[in-house]
């Protein structure tokens, strides 16, 4: 009814990849095998990225709403043990199929900055875990810097989709 025409559809992971991998201060990240973990409101997506391109992507029913609503006061180890198990399975499968080891994990989504989560994942997975700022490289008033860094994990997909519109 608004008179809008559909321009494009794409999987969220492609937008997240655009925002976090190709728009990152870690230039060497594009050369690595990375795992993107997006813990969303409805599901979690684990994606394997090789040299900046999404090779594999898996979604499953682990979500931030379930953690916040069912767990109450969070015990990170208990609440996120199913996520760790799923990520380990994806790592093993990727290594078996591609014969390549995952080098680092990028964590995004609304719970990415939950106290203790990054450290728990690093310890459990024995990988470097980063929470990249998707707003890096985008011009904005410096007064917004702190707030945008806090918000960045929640807006990775939206930011990536917006950046995709600028590429055309």
C-alpha cells in the first residue's frame, strides 16, 4: 500500500559479513578463516567465512530471548553451554570437510557484550573471540563513538544490509 517496490532479499549473514569482515580495522581478518556467531532474538547463526566470503552457514534454535527469559540471573557457563557445543560441532565438521582450521570467532547479536561471555567462549573454544565494531570506517560525529560501539553488536545485520545498498 505504500507504493514501495522490493529491491532485494538476502540472508542476514551476508549483511553481517559485509559489516564485520569487509568493514573492519583488522585487515588481516579477511585473510583468515573466521567463524561469525550471531546470537539473535529468534535463533543463532554460525557461519564460516573464508577470505571474506561465506562458505557455510547454520542456524539453530538457541536465542537471546530464551537466555534472558528462562535463565533469569545469568550463569554464563550454564546458559551458553549449548552454544559452545554447537560451535564445536561446526568447527569439527568444517575441519573434516575443508581441511582448514578456524582461526578466530566474531561474536555479534544483542548478547555479545554480556559480561563474561567473550572470555567463556575463548576459554571453551580455544580461539580468539572478537566483538567487532560494524560502525568502524563509517563517518559519524565522534560524540556518538561510545554509544555506537555499545550498540554495534545489535545492529550488525541492519548495518550490513544498509551498506549493501550503497554498493550498487
